[in-house]
């Protein structure tokens, strides 16, 4: 899907998107109604901005698509009016410009998938000075002006790492194929995985970055295997696991080297084939739900309507941690695969909190 750097979605555009089948999933919700009692913060409809600084993955496309669909439901209830999207491959300075564009567009709130945990602090402060609510998704930021609505990325990675450590055992040797060097989600994930490996006595003999791209994942895995031929496992983040598996298969190592997988249809199809040909084949897929954007929309609408967070809803100063969806394992694979096997290969097993769950975060 090609995303223009800056787009404004009104009712006609959102309707066209839905009619064209671009929206990948619908989110049923019981939305709060717009108010017209002149009551300050709680008065809508609201204009929502989105800043997305990386478009190099299908996961981001799904993240935006499901957000558009949920936004349309809120719009039909009169809660919101326009969705202004700034989406492009940009560095930190480019994302600062995205957010300033949204400020100038007079949005009421910004949902941001940030490229840095700290480098956007100044522009977040500028937005907050204009009374704009800010919610970060996918990875947490440190700014006091932002509410993070995220899964715990370190915990997410530790689930796969614990499985791999169990497969290779104490003294096992693994290679790691990570995302983007310095990216906040990548750093949180790798810190979680490293801790598991250190505690389990697993040696990480080499580590490289493939930018959450399947093709690069295959190339990086191939190169790491060539340099480190005697390894027992591959730790690979989602978005690259199918490519990494293809590198193992090219060397005839899929039955000898354990690999962490991903909860995406393309990888799950290959997992299914390998299960059919070898009953001992094992893998794992921990969902990283693109519909974190939908969860954030539920939360930020309630913030705009004047909701106050309930005691205990916020952790670590500014963060709502969303539940990590159920892991795809050998034990539940048939059931989970049946739910998504007709989806496109790039489709990620998805989940968002309900509107009612979002209500529970507020008094």
C-alpha cells in the first residue's frame, strides 16, 4: 500500500477506503457519543492526527488500515471528524516536522509511532502547549507530555527468547537477527532477549540488523550462518522470520537449527508445511498486534472527553501496558492458523482492546 506523506481523511475518503477493501479488519466497539453541551475538553467532534515515521513494513500498513476503520466507526457516532495522517520514511528531524505539520493542522490529539524514545521531547512539549493530547504506540517514549499505549516490547521478546533458550539448552550458541539499530522497539526487545539468554547460559555468537524486512532478514541470516556455521539457534524478530527460515532451508538446516518464528500468515504457512513433513518440527510466534493503533484511539478519545485515569492504570509514570496476545505455539497452532490462513501472507495476527476495556482505564 502506498502512503502519501500527509493525508486528511474525511467521510468520503474513509468510505472510499472501506469500499476498496483497503481496511484489513473491523473493530466492533461501543463508542462514547459526541457531546454538544459546550463543556470544554469533552466537546467534540475531534480531529485526530497520526505521525508514522517508518513505512518499510507491512505491519505499519496494517496498523494504519485498522486505525482508519475504527476511526470511521467513531465518526459515524459523531465523536470525531477528520483523521490527518503524516506517514513517510523519515529520520527524527523528519518526524519532528510531521508533528509540527499536525500542530498547524489544528488537531486535537496525535497518535505517534515514534522513531526515538527521547529525541521528540521538544516537539511533544510544543504540541502539549497547544492543548493537544499525545499518545505513543508500538514503543514507549519518556516525555511527560505523552501517554504510552503499548505492549511491553522487552516482555514480548523474552517470550521467544525463553522458548529458544529451552530448545538450545545451557551452552547453546545462537545468532540474532534484529530490527533497526537504535530504534526504541528494537532496543527494548533486544534488552529483554539478552537478559533471558544471559540467565540461561546461551551464547549469542553474532548479532546483525535487517530492518524488519523479510528479504534483508534472509540475507542477514545467510551471512551470519556463513560466518558462524556451528550454531544451534536463530533469534529473529517479527517481520523477518520467514526470510530467516528461508535462509535455513537453503542450507538444509531447518531440522537442525531452532528458530523463533512470527505470528504472520506467511511464516505460519511455512510452519504448517514443516509440521506436516516433520512431526518434530517446532516453532513459536508471539503476536505484535498492529491494532495497538485502535487501542490508542479508544484511549485518546476518552482523554479528549475529559476522562481521568483510574488508580493503577498508568505504570512507569506515563504508560498503559496492553496485554500481549496469546502466543502461537505447536499446541494451539491448528486453531490459530485456521483463523488467519485465508489472509494475505503479510497479515499479522491481531488484537486490540475493546472500548469497554478502555473505559476501565478511567475513573
